């Protein structure tokens, strides 16, 4: 692809991460969850942090929230999950799924930055408070950010609700679908139902 070999750049980021011991989460994790998908993806999702299932399997969004994210991508957007890239703000599971702490976010930041620079997607989606706030460099609440396009290093960013939130609040799915329609239009892809 133009701009160099995305897969090779991504592999270099993973190698740099190594057996990361840069923050306290190293002590409690089973597996580093780097994120996965197509290095040539035009669309990249950024979530919060691995949960128990992700920590077990070493893959992002493979638990219940992950199944809902898969449905949003495949049943809703009519894209293949394997064609997008999915990563998290934190690569290691916080104990008891507590929120990420500021120093953990800072320690992990260079790796998500490097992943985005390696992939250079056409559109980024920030999932929930942590994904959205990281990409947009803001502390604004997700309720205010959701649905409002921003940008990260020149790449359009759509902040939307986290799938784990949608599992508790199905009414939010309508808003997420509105946001994904905007994403599809930005990508020049067909919008199902239109
Ligand atoms: N929630 C996230 O934010 N990321 C995952 O990978 C799984 C659940």
C-alpha cells in the first residue's frame, strides 16, 4: 500500500511492546491484547481495555461486548470484522475490570499512537468514554461527544457508545446506528436501508 508496508509497521509496534512491564497491569494480566484485524483496514475501532475473555484469549472484543460489536459491524454495517482493525486504549486487563488509571493510559499511549500511524485508517471509531476521550484528547463526557465527528492526527473520529453499555441499555443502539451510518458515508460504502 502507498506509504509503506502497514503489516510490517504493525509488527514492529508489537515487537517494541514486547513482554511489556511498563505499568502495574503487567502483574495481573494473563496476556497482552495487542488488537487484531486487517493491517490495511480503512476502519479502526478503539475500545477501553481487555476484559476476562480477552485476557484469556489474547484477542480484543471476544466476550459479550465483542459479540455485539461483531453484530454492529457485520449485521448492521454489512462489513466483515476481519476487514477492520480493533484495538484498545489499554493492552492489559485492569483488575476486576476497573477503569483505566491515568498513568496506565499514559504508559500505553505510545503503542496505540504507533498502531494508528501504522494502519492509517480512513476513519476511527472511539468506543465509549475511554476510547473517545483518548482519540479526541478531551475529558468531555461521552453523552456530549457521541455522534459528533472529531479528528485524530487528521483522521476523522466518530465517538459512540461502548457495546458493553448497549448490553445494559438497548435504547442506545439507535444512536450507535446513526453514528455508524455517518461512518459508512465517510468511507463511501453503502448504507443498509437507504
Ligand atoms: N471491552 C473493551 O473495551 N475492549 C475489549 O477488548 C473488550 C471489552
